[in-house]
């Protein structure tokens, strides 16, 4: 009975049925093989870097205010306590205490050396007797202020910023080593004020001229970008907006509130190139990355973009002729048995960026793939970085307008009434050299994007 039953069970699986099962098994194996062979390479997202994020203002602040106490500043106090100079100085402390919910403010005066001001002695800075300390009167050694300044504080300096060439070099070097090389910013607030007194240290022979009229003084702020901006906006609301001739420049490595990405952009042109979604991992969203595909049959491909941006107020104004694009291309390959990115040395032959446009609200460009036949099939990661060019003069017009033309010194000495006291010696040199130092030390970026490209 048992044997018969086993034979009957075997008989159920007759030859046609076995063939069908075998055929199904073959199809199943073949499908697995095909799926494995057609699996497309993906690549993880690029790393984040600090340049993409502009920090908010500090929750609490410690500020140190330094008053230039040399004789060249005394002329700002002689016309009286209603001058623009006096009005601004009276609002400096309030601009700190009202600009942050929690703040600590300390005061100093400087010249040949630095002295801390006790109690409410800083209120005397708008009177002539503030400039009678013989230990401070001789030289405006602003470099000693930078030596004394603390990087974790907001440093505010009130001065006429009247510097010879050597002073500019020394001051910029000090700022570079202590602040600019560490990512900090510098703000320059310029104010024309009434003046009646002596202007010292004009030219290499340190000539001096009696002068009465409008003369600029400056409030320099050194610290974090958003802290400087907040300090200025508060000071503007309290007094600067009621004065007739003031300006502000914020020298920083940031140009827009957030670096432009593809999230709020649009494609303006597309030729022989496709957007895809199968190169980047599906469970990750990164708006800095655009996934693209080009096919071997196409000799060249182009894609144009218009990206949204919100330019920062008071930051350096940019234009297309003052920026440059860096492109690098790497192919996903195997190194020592591991997937790696291998640099493509011929990226400059294969890729170009042109049609660059830049406004306060948008950024446009076109990415072109040339000589596609020289591009091997595979997956590539392309990095695009846009930076300001070095040695390009982007200074706002007021910097040039307020810069003293020292070549006129002989005529001023011949007739002192012609002395141009409304200008500042080496103002443009100081601002421009600080900007160049930021470019050199901080490598500021306007745009930083990635393209994940599949060549088929």
C-alpha cells in the first residue's frame, strides 16, 4: 500500500509538468541575472561645508568699544555736542544693549597705548577734554587695538581712519592673522560730521593742516557677519537715518542669505540632455545636486539654469565680469576594489560654463558638454564653484569719493585753504586690501553645485 501510494504521488508530476517547472526556474534565474546586470550605479550626496551657511546673530553679545583719543579727533568735538559725531557716539552703547537681549559693553580709549574707561567716562568722548591724555596723543596705533581685541567679542572702533601706507599694511596684516583668516568680517560705517581743528599726518612727511568744515569719521566693527549687520541696523534706526551723509560697507565672504541651489530654480534651455532620478540615492534629498544623462549618439549637450538668490544688504556688490567658475569632474571607478571618484584630467575640454548673469534676485548660466565622444560611459560627479575674482575693484563709489588724492599735497601746502579735509587718506587702499585678504584667506563662494551625470 505504501509503495503504491508513492508511485501514484510520483505520477502526478508527469513530464510536461516537470518541463514547465524547469522553464519557470530558468526564467526566474535569468530575471535575477538581468536585474543584477542592469543595476545602475548610485553615488552618495556630497559633503556639506561651512561656507553654505550664514550664522544667525549671536543670542548674547560682549562688545568692546574703542575711541581714538589722538589729537586728530579733537576737531570733531569743538563745534559742539550737536554734531553728527556726538550724536553717533551717544547711540553706540544703546545700539548694543537694544540690539541684543543680553549684552555686556566695555569702553576703552587708544592712541599710543590703550586705557580702559571706567564708569561712565566714555560719555566724555564728545568733549575736547577727552583728548588731553599725553600718553595717548601722539600716534593712532590701531594695530594695538587688534592685538587687544577678543575674537569672541564684537569689536567697535571709532576713528578718523587716517593711515599712511605702512599703517594700512600693518593694520590689515593684524586683522588678517587674528580675524579674517578665521572667517570673521569687517564693517565700515562712514559719517561726515562737522569739524574744526587740525588734521595731522597728511602724506609721508606727516604734514598738518588747519581745517573747518565737513570731515568723515568711521565706526569700524569686527566680528561675525550677522552681528555686524545687526549692530549697523540698530545704529541706523537710532541715529544714522537722521543724518545727511552716511555709508556702510560690510566686507565678508557671504553674498546671499543662502547659497543658490536647484530647489527654487528652473531650466531655461535643454539640448540633447535629460534629467533623471536614478543616480542619486532615492531616500536622500539634496538641492545642490542635479542628476543628468547624456547618450553616446549626441556629440554635444547643453543645459541652462536660472536660480533664485537673495543678495545680502551692504555686502560687496558683484557683477558677471568680476566672478570666475571652477569646474572639476570625477568618474565613479574602482580603486583597490572599492568604488572611488577618479579625477578626469580633461574636464576643461569636456565642460564649459557661459552665459553667466547675476542680479540681486537671480543667477543664470549655461553648462555645456563638448566632445561627448571623448567621454567614456559611466557615472560622473561634476563640481561647480563660482568665486569672486581677485584683484578686481568692486569698491562702492563712496569709498572712492571719500578717498584723499595725496598727489594734491604740494598745492595744499602752497595754499592751505585748498586742503580737501572732506577726504580720508588711504581709505580705498585700506578697504581694498581687506577685501583681497578675505579672498585669499576665506576663499569666498557665490555658488557651489554638483551634477551627477550618467553617460550611456
